C-alpha cells in the first residue's frame, strides 16, 4: 500500500545534503504489516501486566535482535521493570485544625476536606503543621512571577488555588505546566513543605465540591517520581474561610493572586493535624529499550520514544456494549510503536553515530504516562546528558501535508531544527491547533520535558497538499471522533501512510543530525522547563 511521496525532488535534495551514508527507505508496507500484528485481537488491547504485554514485548525484542541492536535497558537487559503502586484510602482518617486560641476544630475527611497519603508507605501522620496560603503556588522566573516570595514553608502545609493566571503573561490560550497539580506539589516539596492542599473556591454544597468528594476515594496509581510529600488534599471555601478568619485574614487577602504582586501569606496561629492511611497493591510492567551505541560520545543520548500499551479488552472494560470488547489500539499507539521500530531499522542501516541513540517503548502511558515517568525517575541514561526526546504517538493517517504539526510549539529549538529540514520540502512546522486539549502534557515526551530534557512531539498535519486545511481538519476530526479509545481503532488495509512516512523521514534526519553533532538543543526563553534544564548545565560543558 506504499504511496509515492509528493515533493520527491525536494526530498532527494535533503537526502543528498545529508549524505549517502544516511540514506534510508521507510516502508509503508512494512509499517502497516507490523501495526496489524501488534493490534490483532490476540494481543488483547496490550494492557500492562497481561498476556498482551508479553506478546508485544516479545515481538519488539525479536525485531531488535534481528536488526542486530543492543539491549538498552538496565544491566544490559532489554526490559526496565516499572513497579506501579495503586493506593486505596482506608476509612476512618481524621483531620483537624487548631486556631490561635488553641481550640481544635474537627474536619470530616471526605466532606470538609479530602486527603490522600502521598508517601510510599501509604500513611501520613501530621501534628500541628503550620499553614501557608501561596496563591497559585507558582515560581516562574522567566515570567517574573514568584508566589512564594521569601516565605519559608519548611515543615508547613501549603494551600494553593488550582490552575494558573489567565492572559499573555503565561501562555495565552495554551496552558503551561504551571497549572498542573504535579508541578505545584513539586515546587512545594522542593521548598520543604509536608503537604499541599488545593483550595476549591466554591461552597461545600456546590457541584464542584460534591464532584471532588465523589472522586476522593477512588483507587489511584502513584506517579513514579512524584514529589515525596506526606499528603495532598483539597478544601472548600467554607473550610478555608474559617481557617483564614481565625488567622485574622479576610478573604480579600486571597483576591489579588492573579496580579503578579501577590506573595505567600502565613495563616498565623493556625495549624493542621491529620492521620490517614491507604492500602497498596502493586502492578509490575516493563519499558523496553534498544540502542545503537555512539562511537565517540556514547554517554550523550538521543531517545526516540513511543508507548506500546493500550487500554485492554473485556477484562478491563466489561461494560463495553456489543460483541467487540477489545480495544485494539491500532492507531493509538501501535502506529507510534511501529514508527519507532521502523526508525530503528533505518538508523541501524546507517554508519554508527557519534552519540548513542535509544529506542524506548514505554509502558502504561494510558494510565498516566507512568512508564515514561518511571524512566525519568530512574533513567538508564543520565537526563543531564540526554540530548533530546523525540516521541511518536499516533502516526498521521493521511495524504501529504504541508505542515508538520507539533505539540508545544514555542517550547524549544528542536522545532527550529525540524523547520530547517521541512523548508526545502515546501513544508512548515505548525502547532496542534487544539489548545483546549493541553496536548503537550499528555504523552510520553512530557516526563522528559518536565525533567528538563528538550522534547518534541509531532502530531497530525491538517494542511493537506491536495484539499488544503479544510479537508485535512475535517478528516482528522472525523477519524478522531470515530475511533479514539474505542474498539473500532483497528488496523485497516486502506490506511494512507503517506504523511506518516514523510514525517518519519524528517524525524530520522532530525535525530541523526543531533547524534552526529556536538549541539545541545535548548529551551526558549519563555519556556517553563528552561529553569529545570539550567540546574544541570555543568554536566554539558
């Protein structure tokens, strides 16, 4: 089903410029056949910890062995174990706050306050910890924004409001990482806090608070590498108002948090105590890693990543209507998995590069990017000397496009390098066009970005060469609505992989150029991840 690439003359020019040694030939036929294999019913929707995982990883390992690649996991193995801890609250947790007058005020857990133990042992016991209100809980030096100011929060409980300020001071219609609860927890932990509580600025009877309570007792999987706080939680307006009033603060003290001039304030004389516990069960899954070791600087690494998992079958979704209860995940993400595999096949045919190239198949992305977070928390290759992550999630299924869309446009200069490769082909880099989706924070590149590693996530172009943007956008939205996370996401012989092959070709040259250079891609001045990367600058000198 290989379809001839448009712009063949321009593509040939790029290949000639790159040199004959790096010539390659991505095969749409082979990509299609391999997608068909790992999205078949016998793979059971590739849910972590199942026979579907075993079959998928065995297939990938066999392919890499046939290419002659080396195992890229820890201790010379193909697999990196990923231990996922799932927590369920135990009934009977207690909480109270004490005011300056020494009077204790009991809080009903699940009604006045929601609480989750955030430590590895599933327990949190806090006695009389001071309380601080830190606005949005954001420190963004590139935006001249610091909610904490000079306040010392060591040993204290930090109360924050959710989200981030609106407007151009942050990132306009595209949200930044600062809005996430994980970032706020990281920042509070970095400053020595024992817990973070999110203020839901709604009364106890509001739908928002009622929804928060309903979700408070669900089993959740702890993100590997998450901030090692004692606990996290939420309070409503009524509880917050009582605590603030006891400290002599009116609610106007909370009113200017979006101005840029706000600084954290202590709730003087107010302290919080709690005892909670959760049961823990563990699921073990695996990342699979293969590598081409660099000839000159093997400790400097370029990673191509994709998640191998999907959401499973009848065992995970017994309520699914109809006879087909297997979520095959052909597009999401058998296509990206095979895209990385085909990338390895092409790069293994080129002379070995100066830097190491790793092909990482991440587990449990559909559970919250957990395999990638586990890798970032315990990296096989130091993150300080990881040059870039190029992540592939859902190859485009379309004819040729002028644009190569990416998540997080404006974040780092990998997009500039991609643009330089695309221009001779008459193509250009665009954003994903869907700011409301927060896509940059929803695939396996993000744990790398969060750790400071420049990361690129290509997406689906809408500007079709034949038909333009109107046709491309309509086709993509129709496919996404019909098949995303549904049993109908199955392989089809009529898939058009033209755009997939064109994009993979660009990503091949992007990674190979980096692997044969001494460059270190960087974050743009307005990126929230630049300050994280800067902490390890000395390792790259």
